[in-house]
C-alpha cells in the first residue's frame, strides 16, 4: 500500500463511526489522507479518529452530524475546511434500512429511509460542492463518492423503500456528474451487496421479525447460496480498495459511474 497515494486529500465521510465508513476512514488515512468523520454518534466516531491519529500518517477529526439536516452538512464541511484547509473529497456513506413488505409500508418507514439514504446524500453533495466551487479550480478533480447498493439493480420485495432510496442514489450520481462537471467535480459511487456491518446485522434480525426469514443468519445463507457468484458475503475490508480508488487520482477520468462490489449478485 502506498502511504502517499491520498496525500493532500481532505475527505469528509458520513456515517463514519462504524462499518464501512470507519474502515474507509482508517484506510484513507493510512494512505495519507486527512479525514473528517461525521456521524450521529460522535463518541464512536471519535474513537475511530483517535485510532487514526495514534498511527500518525493522515489526521482525523470527528463531528456530530445528523445527515438529514442541511445545517449539519454545512457544519461538517466547514469543520473539514477549518481543520485541514480545504475539502477535496466527499464520501456519502450514511444509510439505514428497515424492511417492510410492500403493503406494510407506511409513511414513517418511507420518510425515515428516504431521508437518511437519499435526501441526506443530496444535501451532502450540494453543501460539499458549494465549498469546492468556492475554493476555485485545482489541478486534479474534486471528487464526490456516493454509496449505493445492489438494491438499485435488484427488486427486493422485503425492502422496497430501501430499493427506491438506492435508485435515488444512482440518479443523484448520474445527475450530479453532469451538473458538476463544469466545476471540475467528478461524481461516482460504489454499490455493495451483503456487507457484514452493524446495519446488516440489524437487518438480519428484522427479516426474522417480519416473517421473511425463519431464523437469524438465514438471509446470509440464502443469498450466498442462491445469488452470489463468489460464494461468501463481504466485509468492509472487501470494499475499502474500491473506495480508495475513487478517492485517488487513479479515477480522475471517471464520472457518473456506480461500481458494483457485490460478489457477482447483479449478474445472477
């Protein structure tokens, strides 16, 4: 691993206290990036920041952030700039899921998932791009990275609202790429499948609660057996390399792309 691959990159990551967000933050910092960890749980985010700062390559700060609020997105961008001098990359990773069968969806379920997964991404992209534009031109592109999902390619009857929210992420990636190109901002994303994180661990329990699965762990087993070409679920370490590629100069000529890291699920 090149300890200087991301040197000079000042990166805001949302949902960075655990799971993929925390792993990406540590991986980016190992390659020289400075990272601002935004999360609704600032204590856990600070623990990640402390680990990064103890290792002494890239630097890290943690900020409390409700991603569904514009003012919190603006404040997280400002905190990144205050700490590191500028912002070069925004990684919009925060997300949640709460399964319901189609006819059981209610307004609360819809609003919760759409607000965190889609509205928050739009707000983060907009506030980050606003700062990037204000900073003026730089030699290499500014980068926005959105975390999508296999759910934007597969209709899943137990998580209709989640699918809808991730179709929205895909649209924001495409539209943002076109809208922001004139400002030398690229917009790309990556779409995981099953990643063993706290989100999926909770989802596994929820699927039993709504009667879609009979026991804990069955969702992992059924997807691995019936859907995945690579016959195992993934972990955050399987995702971090693609995230780092999109944050690095290696992806400068890419925009509007959603890269699938799903063990082949989308081709089944």
